[in-house]
């Protein structure tokens, strides 16, 4: 699921065969929203042992990480989750807060 601001941001991306992308337009990116989290939770899971990669707004990433570990039992060594920005914070402030969280 890719979260974007404007439908014009949709791009033709070179995904391998069998990969489907769901574009989710977020018309209010400056506000907290569970839209991306809800879209991830609504996905149908395939059988097998997944490897999960998540990056995006910090609040959404935290919620998705909790879901993956708690509800879906994805092993932590098969999960990468990183918040690249946080609503309401400058990049510098976000990096300071992110370093605090990792200590």
C-alpha cells in the first residue's frame, strides 16, 4: 500500500511479476490518520512466512509495526519498520526524537 497526497503522484513502478500495488490518496497528510494502517490491516495474507518492509510517517509506522508483531506474529528479524518523518515536526526535530526512541 502506497500512501500519496495527490492522484497525480501515481507512478509506473517496476515491480516484479505478481506484485500488486494499492495506491491510497491521503488528502490531509498534515493530520493524524489511521487510513494507511487500516488499509494494511485489510490486506489478505498469503500463506508462508512473510518479510515485511515499512517506511513512512512515524505514527503510522509504529501502528503497523505493532500490528505486524502483535496480531500477525511476524518475527522481528523479518520486519523492517522505519519512520522517516512525523506529522507536525521539522526534519531536524524528528531526527532528534528518533534518536531518543532508539536509546
